[in-house]
């Protein structure tokens, strides 16, 4: 008997909820009233707000922010370090240094591994292979100039996790 009373009460409550009037839709705050003059400047401003810039592409590898607003990407490709140069819009750009020096700990013997990264175009490539696991700090020094006249212009310590 209690179950039947509960079902009747549930049906009664449902019919009361449906019998109430639905809320009246309110006009949007920014929408002009019907018959009001439309400001063309406001319409173009609204279109500009809707248009957003596309997100920047992702830079592969370990990303290093440079003081001038550009980026470096350090990654291991083919067993060697590759240092790529990117502009403010995350697009590859020409190198602004002549070479780089990399130093990282040797996990199999005492001392550190060292290599010079040389190249042209948009990337510098190391000559010495990097042995996994890739979980160490890399000390990078960017150099301008050739031979004895090479001058260190930037230094970075990168927690490399590749």
C-alpha cells in the first residue's frame, strides 16, 4: 500500500512541475532592441573580438627561451644532439651563432662527455653520440666567431629528459 501511495505522490509532483509556466527568455544584454538603429562600428568590433589568433605550433624537444624572445630546441636525433633555432612565432629561423658546445655527465665512466655542435641553416648537430638513458643536465654554450676568436655569447643549463 505504501508503494502505491508513493507512486501516486510522485505522479502528482511531476504534474505540478509540468504545470508551472516555463521561464520567459530574456533578450541578450548586447543585443539591440527591435527597431533600434544599428551602429556599424559596434558590429565590426564584435566581429574582431570573435576572430582570435591561431595557437602557436608546438616546438619539439626541450625548449629553451632566449633573452631576445626567440627559442632553442634541444633534442636527440639519430643518437646526436640537434639544436634548432625558432623565432617568436615558433617557426624555424636561421642561426644567429656559429656553433655551440655541449657538456653532459658520462654515466659509464668518470668525467663528462663533450661535443661541439656545428652546422648551417637552422640547426646545429653534435658529432659525439649520446648514450641513453636521457636523464641528465646538459650545459650549452653558444659561440660566435671562428677558431681562437670564438666568443661565448649565451650559456644554458638544460634538464634534458628525452
